[in-house]
């Protein structure tokens, strides 16, 4: 029975498309990162900053539509422990995303490589999940997209505690503050989603979350 429910859950959330999309992004990130780092007119491994910032963002955006079903009221009318299901859904998705993206940066894992990709995957997923709680699954992508793009365009590259706290997507993975910020964003977003799920779409009746 549990296996059948799991299959139905995966199909209803479009999980297969999410996995395929993350795989494609990983391949593109590996190719782009390798090309950028090998150009003599760029700054070696540090040239991978665009990949480190944008690849986790794109992967996290793919997660947004999977955070709610096509009919949320119908789903939540079933006698299932939805908090446990949401926690499992999110943790598996975060693990798959982080591990897949880390493969794209193994060649230089410490310099804008695997470690930074994992950190940014967690932070971007936290932003997307928080967006789903506040805005619904359809608009879950918006906060992460706006924030990461704004940081990439405006933030200084010089390390510093204050800069690392708000410009974590473009900081070296050796900056502890950037990890703390990304982990906090993920934890807060995950807690909100596990507790209440994605916000119901406009026009649907509110139904208490289980």
C-alpha cells in the first residue's frame, strides 16, 4: 500500500521531470565550469562563479512545481501524515539536487566547486520552499530568482563577515558565514513547508494542513 501511495505521489508531483531537469543542469554546469576555468583570459577556477550561483538556482526552481499537487484539497482530504510526507519529499529532493550538482565541481571542489554548489543548492532550495509557503507552488521560484540575480549583479566579491552573510551565493566555500546563512535559510524554509505545506492557490478553499 505504501509503495503504491509513493508511486502516485511521485507521479502527481512530476518528480521524474524534476530528476531529469537536475541531470541536464548538472551536465551543463560541468561543461560550463570546465570551459570557464580553462580559458587563459579568465581567473582560473574563480571564473566558475556564474556556474556556482546559477546552476543551483535553476535546479531549485525546478523543485517549486513539485511542492504541491494539482488538487491540494483532494490530497489533504486523505488520511495521510502529510508532515512526514512533505519532510521526506523535501529531504530527498535536496539530497538528489546537492549530490548531483556536486559532481559538476569535483575537479576543483574547494574553489567555487563541489562545496559551493552544495551550499548554494541548500540555500536556493530554502528560498524556493519558503516562497511556496508564502506565495504558493506556482510562484515559489520568485524570491530565489530575484534574490540570487540581485546578489550576483550587485554584491562585491571581497570576503567579509557581513558580505558573506547576505552575498552567500557568490562567496568561496571556505567562508563559514556563507554556510551558516544558507543552512539557516534551508532550515527555516523547510520548517515552514513541513508544518503547513505550500500556500493554496487563489480561489481554493482553505483547509487545515495535517
